[in-house]
C-alpha cells in the first residue's frame, strides 16, 4: 500500500453477556436493541489513579491561537503568535485554533454527512467493516472485540484521504464534502507546522521536509525531544445526546524513522536524546492493533 499521509477518523457515541457483545455490529445497534436498560458491564471503565481529573472550564483557561495572526504579513504579530504557539505546545500539548479560514458552512456539512453515515442501515455500514487495520476505509466499534478487555462506547469510520483519497460512496454527496474539508484542514496544518518549526528554533519548513509531509503522517512529542507535550484524545459521553468527534491526523510517511531532531539534542548542555527512533509504520501498527504504544515504549532508558 502506498504510504498514507492523512486520515480522517470519525467516531460517534450513542444486560448482555460477553459472548453476545463480541457479536455486536455497533454501539448504535446495541442502543436500539430491545431490552437494554443499562450500560453492559464490559463497557465499564475504572479511572486510573495516575490520571488527572477533568478540568473545570470555569476555573481553567486553555491557550487560544489566532491563525490569522500566525499567517499575518506583520512580522511582529507573527512572531508573537509563534511564541504563544510554542508555549501552548510546551505547557499544554493542545490549543484551540480560531480564525482558521475553514468555513462554517463546510464544517456543518461534514457533521451532517457523518450523522447520515452512522444512521445508514447496519448492513450498508458493514460493507466497510473488516479486521485489516490497513484498510483505506474501515467502519467498526473496536480494534478486535474478541480480545479487547473492555469496549469503548463508540462507533468509528476511518478513511485514508492522502496521498490517495478514499471514501465511502454513501450517503450521497458526503465524499465530495469530505474531500473539500480534508483539503482545507491540510492547508491549515501546513501553516501550523511552519509556526511550530519556528517555535522550536528550526527553519520554517523543517518538519514538513524531515517528516516527508507530502507522503506521510505527523508526530510532535518525539521530534521535539520531549519539549512539546503529546496528549491522548479522551472524550466523555452523556446520556442525552450523540457526540461526534472528527479527527484529521497528519504525519510522516510510514517508512520514516521518527526520532528527536538532531538540532534539539546536545548531551553536553543537558539535552540528551529522550526518545529512540522508531518507524512510524511500526508505531501505527501497535496503535491500531490495540497494543501498548505510549511514548514510554520508545523512551531512552535512564541509567541508574
């Protein structure tokens, strides 16, 4: 398969035995089944004691980056925004992007297309179900429900959209809208990578060139040698409404070995390499197969 550059990952979250659960088609089908009065035990999740509690949005503030200032012709505005971007990546590992130029009309159309897809009859969605993690179009509810210890309360649609565009042919018109959306978000990502490269003290197109961005995915924490944070995506569902998340990840080509940028490694000044290089394909295989794949698995051991 050609190296995959960008993918679009959409997930929606809306008393049976484990044997019955492994045969389920989707969470939506489970919710709509007769006799379901409570969440099955195998969807139960206990909070890890090492995890931080969710923040209170009324008490905490998170970084907001103005994209129009990041791309401004005014060098002072651009420099200030790059500093803000650098601080957000170091201290938070995420930020909200405003004035990004992706039209509200397009975002609404993508969300509507997602709703229509997940509302398709089960047999139509199952045309895209499969166990091959490298399928360019894949619908499912878990990596492998026969081996997973607990299940996520979600259904997902994963599609590879670059360098070749793959997408379901239903519902009608969804593919065209998704293509436009992916093109727009990719343009935004390209500009963000320029700002992030500058924030790291590297040349503007460093990440784009070194990570073969034209033919690959994207990864921040390892390349920055730990300077920037990498957070897991987590979402909390409720009992009143369906939640739709749309993720459009980008990164290096599958064969690219991702490691700390040499320019950010200097053992003599107290900045040794924190991570070992790892092929992005190997990392994704661990991730998509449900195996442990945190950054700790590529961290350089510290001598006692």
